[in-house]
C-alpha cells in the first residue's frame, strides 16, 4: 500500500504575498506530505494561454492545469498552494 494512499489533500489559498508557499513548505517538511506550488506547475507545464499585459500575470488554462495535477494529487497526501480554490475538484 502506498504511504500517501487515503491521505487527504490540503489546499492553502490566499492573495499574493500572504505566505502560502512558506507555510506550505514548512508544513510539508514537518508532515512528510508533498508540497505542490501550483504557480510553478502552471509555468513548468505551460498551463496558461500567455500573459495578460494589464495585470502582468499568466492567463490560467484550468483544464490544462487540472490535467497536469491529476496524477500528482489523486493519491492524496499533498499540500497544494494557490491563489484560489474555486476550480479544484
């Protein structure tokens, strides 16, 4: 049996600069859970449609992001940090 199996995922959300990534990293280190920084996944897996020049931010492609995260989060045991939670299953 996988060590992560049947563990919940923890979603930490908040506005930029509130300490989501620092908190998530520290929590993952203390618990042995896996930290997933969704912003990094968006960049590394190209889960965006380019940059919005007005906001100087990437335009998120939610379908691509969920596809990129599906295998990583399906077993549970992940601490996921992102700005919002409205599209996570």
